[in-house]
C-alpha cells in the first residue's frame, strides 16, 4: 500500500478525533453570547488540568489534519 492509499484513512481517523475533541470541550458561553449578548462571566478563564490538555490536543489534531490535507493535495 502506498502513502496515497493510506492517506484517506489517516484523514478519516484525524477528522473523527478532531470532532470528538471539539465536542468534548465545554464552553461557558450561552446561546445569547453567539448573537452579541453580554456574557462577561464566561469571557475569559484559565484552562486548567484536563481542559488544558484537551485544548492542546485539539490544536495538534487540527494542525495534523491540515498537514495531511496539504500532503493529499500535493500527491
């Protein structure tokens, strides 16, 4: 199997993991904050513990997915 044959499977796995990580992240913003409502209590907070590591994993998976998409474009 070549790299071009394995790449779609890698992208599917990365995309599923990325979706799961994004859905696991909790946000304090309510629906009103999406439409410009004032929600200052959830505007800024420090990520701690598992939330911080999940945030870093989400960023890493996003970068890996973007790189795999770029490699698929080149191949």
